[in-house]
C-alpha cells in the first residue's frame, strides 16, 4: 500500500477529498462553499500541465459569493487514480465523450443533478462538450483560453480521416493513427525553413513524457520556464489573429506552440527561464506553489495529460464526435482569456466561429489585461469578478 500523500497547501476555505466510483476512477477534488437554494454548483475543469490546484485563487471568491465550487483532478492528473499510465495503455478512456462521462459521474456521486461548468486550456473544450452533449445537466458554460469551434463536420475529408486505414505496420499493434489533416499539416510544417512541428503533434509522441519528466534541468525548472514563457511576464506574448490555418501562418506562433523540428519542449522553453530575481518577484506563481505542480508531475508523469493530445490528433474519437456535427452550444456562455494569450489565436478563425455560430446564447469575449495563458492564476481577482457576474445572472 502506498504511503499517504502530504496535504496540499490550500488557501483557507478549500477542502480536499477523494471520491471513489467515478467511471472507474477514484477522483481527487477540491471544494469550497456550500450548496445554496437557487444556485447551481460550479464545476471547474483544469488544463495541461495543471491540476485542480490551478483554481485555488478563484475558489474562495466564488464561495464567498455564495457558490458551491468543485474542482477535480481530471483523468490522467494529480491525485485522481484508476487511469492507465502507459503510453500503450487504454487511450480510448481519454476520449472527450468518456471525459464528459467522468464529469457526469462526479456530479452524480455528489448527489447533484445540474451544474455550471467552467473550463480552462484543455478543460475548455471538455467544458464545451459537456454543455453541447448534456445541456440539461450543464446549464451554462464558461470557456477560458481555448475557443471551441464546434463538432467536426461530416465533410468528405473529415470522414476520410476518421475511416482511413493505418500505415502498414499499425494493424498488428492496433494503435490509432494521426488523421489525414494532422499528417498534412505536420508535413507542411516540416518543409519550412527552418523546419518546424506543432506542439500537439509532439505531445502525441512516445518520447514526450520522458523528455519532460527526465529533462536535464529537472521538472521544477522546466515547469517554471514553461509557465513563464506562456504568461504575460514574457514580453514576446503580443498575440494577433493569424490569416489562415497554414504552415506559414502557424510558424508565426511562439515556439511553445510551433516548435523547432529537432527540439523537445524542455529545450524549447529553457532559453526563457526567468532570472532568480524574476522568480522571487513572481507573485502569481511563487516557488512554493510551483512545487505542488512539479511534485505531482514528478510522481505521476505527464503521460495522463498527454493522452488527451493523442486523442485530439488521431482518428480514435473523430467518428463519434462527428455524430454531433451541426450541433451548437445552446446554454448561456462566455469566453475569458488573457489579453496576452496566444492560445486564443492558435486555431485561426476559431474565436470568431465560436462567437458567431458555435454558441446560440453567447454573452461576450473578455480579454483580461495583464494576463497570458494562465489567466485565472495571473489575474484571479479579474477572473473571479467576471465569473461571479456571469453566474449571478443565472441565480434563481
């Protein structure tokens, strides 16, 4: 039996507990506040490489405003157990619709029939799928940092990608293959001078976990450079809309999104490691808080989160997601991101599609000054105010 894990350094008012029997998982969750008449609970979904802990700065404010707040370590992350840690393991359990089932199972285990859902980074498309598939349960949705462009279309190209035969060596292994569109873009980026690759393609490779877990600088310093590079603290984060989904346009993104072909992620972010003085001055992620992330990822590996990326670029979930082609999010929705977050433009045109056609009751885009990608950690007061205002319109 494994020794008990040390308690997390949580702000006052946030509780930590384990909940068994959630779609094959024993789920770790953080909670704040209590159920209140006329108010649905708020489910907070984190991204990569993050944890339920990423919501620690907004949970107390939401609870003080009268909300019951729930933030789980999602499948593949942190203290939640029961997921397959192997690269060759059960990749299908990380499909979006099974992740939606995890969220439904969590609410059911808590005796809750409905909730508001908020998602950041990779938690954003998960929140979107929750609201799109089960609007009867997820009554409103806040998408953060990653716009949702809608279900994949039932086009001839998409259908071909979903049903394409694997390469010659693949039938013996049964491994899912990259979609035709992913393969074409990977080839186009590789043909640039200098050659490039998309970070999501890299995250889907066998080597990515070991590259990060065993990197020369160590997990803690790797994560420090990674978080800094994508934050408003890095002066190069001055995003603008790209013209098209093409290799030449994507190459304008920072290297943490479109990497040099021969570099791994630790080598990509290492040149942007902040100085000791900058680290000491970083109030939104002091070293003792970063140690929660580095400790958890050292213990569990990065592979659980990387499985989400593998599902995203392969054909394993394409066909079932096409079942919802043409469906839109019909519950009230808003989008929040840092004004210095390139993530809002990494899929050109998706922010506009989300606002104009992806959501039928869309209530606005909010770009928070002084924040990059980690918006709820970099500017928690502003994000909390936006969430409280949006949720307040749903009360009663």
